[in-house]
């Protein structure tokens, strides 16, 4: 899929929002990608995740044993991408502030690809990679539907993105005046109780 085809699916789903948003990373942005609006459409989700699976295969990683995603945002794309790779899907979730593989057993040496929804700073990806490596997994790559960093995020392993979509983001104390003039909204899931 081309970048325009990916973004068109997000636009069709009303998933590219404009305003002043607090991202999961804590950074602020004039654009928020509300992927839940895409994931509510199985046909759009299947199209994106099949293309991501094809891109993962094309990366030449060799045999993949599992797809593992961070909860909550990575659950749907992780499952759907695993379906197209014909491997089991699992997820890590936060327990006492750290990602843990709570519901599953992972064999030592398992060859794993992490599937994310959207990567901005790579923090959730790095935390997922670290959790899996601590269990003895071989993490081959992190993959995502959209890389907001355009290749700048450090995931600790190679990053395979279906596409990139560089959108400016700012620390809260360094906002441009036009963004500072708009009330901030936090539509993401991190930090919700």
C-alpha cells in the first residue's frame, strides 16, 4: 500500500483529527490519529494489516513464531496481522506500571515480531521489546501501521512501518502560539484509570 492509500483509509474512517492533542508520549500535537475509528471497520483493518503482514514478510526476517502487541492499542492490529502471517497473537499489558506477558507462556528463543498501531517516540515498543527479551524471546522487529516519527523513533530493534506520517509534536512548555491558544484534549488510552 502507498502512503496515500493508508492515509485515505484513515480519512474515510474519520480517524485523522485536528486540534490540540496530548499524545500518549506526553507530547502535544495539532493532529491525532484516532485509530479506533479505523479498527471499528473490519474491512479497513483487514486491508491495512494484510499489507503490514506482506511488508513484514518482505523484510526477510525468516520464520516468525508469534506476534506480540502492547495492550490496548496494539491488540486489534496485532491479532489481524498475526492472522495474515498465520502465527499466534499474544499481548503484553501493564502490571505495576510495567509491561508483562500475563496470560501466556512464551518459549525461550521464540522468534517474535511486535505489532503496534502507531509509533511516535517508540516508548511502548521499547518497553514491549524489553519485556519480551527478559523472557528469552528473540525480537526480530517492531512493526506498525503508521510511524509518526518518520524513522526517528528508537524501538531497540528494526522498525517496519506500513507508512510514515510525520506530524509535528511539541513538549507542553514549547508550544507554538496557535496550538497554545486551543484547549488540549487527551483522546489516547495511556494514563486512563
